[in-house]
């Protein structure tokens, strides 16, 4: 008997405050995944019993990429924040998700080491590699006072540490959620991640920065980017516009974010940078395909909570 598929995709990244609509994938505060669940539960137009599958992640925004990569932040702090977000909060989130969607199975996507020893910033621009590492860390929110302490070894070590602790924490949360319901209906999509897949590698599974190529950036957007780059790296002698074309975000909707950032005038330089480079360190097309493959593999290990066809209705939430 044929079944229909309906996707309901929600993100904790599109944010709205009282003044601005920040559009898609801009990391500002509300709505959290918990508030999304409540919103669905309270929406009379939405039948939570129809949901067959929930795919979610969550935790890294609470830990903070800037803390993970900041050499001045101790591993004790990283462990504490990671366990709180990826174990304790995730346990509560999974428990609530299983209650809200009584017929759904849940797939939790694991994180990954953002930085590795194969991260090659010289691939962006050989002549400016030293400046580029400082710029890239600025884009990721690492405080200026900490950037001078950062090396590839330090950044790779810290990234691997977060990856290990977050996976351990997520597995614990999943075990606790399954134990409470008495069924194995939650699983971890833990993609195998090698150093060659981290940010700024030749075979990266993450969006990075690079030349404009065929991206639809107009001169006005590049000029704005150039002015901000000069503000961050005043010692550079390269032409702002020429240098800006070498370090643009590589995802296809980046030009849309540039246009949106221009419309919102009351933004600090840091907020504008955060909007432009919101894709940095997130899975690119190749990474997304690998996650999709792993999710399908994991689904075959889960018990069925209801007779609803596996692909009948899917809800996703990403943080």
C-alpha cells in the first residue's frame, strides 16, 4: 500500500527579536528546541500523534564554539558545559520529545571535531595564512586576546576533546531516555569523522571560507565585507575588496545573508560577522549526504513504536 511523505522542518537557528527578522540559520536566542516542542503541542492544527520520526541535535550552541576553540578556557569548563548540554539537557529534551510525539522514533545526530591537524588555512590564501587563522577564529567568536595562543595542535586537540565528551554525553542521554520508555526507540547517528573532514581541508564535510568563485556576491556586499575585514585586521596591506573575495562563506545562501545584514543597520561588527559566516563549521552538501546515509542505517536498528510506515511523516529540529 503506497504511503505519502510529509516533512516538517524546524530550526532553532532562525531567530526573531522585537525589531528584526534575522532569517534562516542566524544564531540568536529564541526559539529553543524546547519552545518548538511546546509550540507544536499547543498548535491545534498539528497532530503530534501523526509523527513517525524526529531527527534532532542540540548542545553545541550552549557550550559555545568560541569556548571550545579558546585556549584560555580550561578542559574542565568544556567538559562541564558539554555534559550539562549534551547529557543532562539532552536527556530532558529526549524525554519531552517522546512524550510529545508518542508514536515517534528519534535519531540524534552526533557532533564532530571542527578543527584538525589537516586544517589548512594556507589553502585560502598562501600569502596571508597567518592573518587568515586569526580572521577565521574571529569569525568563530574566539576572543581577540586568545587568538594569539591558538595553534593547529591546540585547536585540533580541543576539537577532539569536545567531540569525545559530546558523543559520550549524547550516548548517556539516549540510554537514559530509552530506559525510561522501556524500548530502544532513540539512537545516535554517529558519523565516523577523520581529520580530513574537518574545516578547511581538501575533503572537508564542513562549510568553510574561500574565493567567491561563482557565488552571487555583488560589489556592494564585498565592499561592506572588506571594510569589516580591515577593521579586524588593520595591518593587512591587501586591497579590502580583493582580500574579501578570498575569504567568503562558501554556502549557496551566503549572498542572501549578506543582503539581510545590509538591511539591518543597528548591528555591531561582531553581529554582522556572525550573520555572514553563520554556515562556517556546519556540514556542507557532502557532509549532509554522509549524515543522511548514517541516519538511514541507524533507523534500521530502532524498534517500532507504532504501525505507521517509517517514512509516513517526519519532523526535524536542529539547533
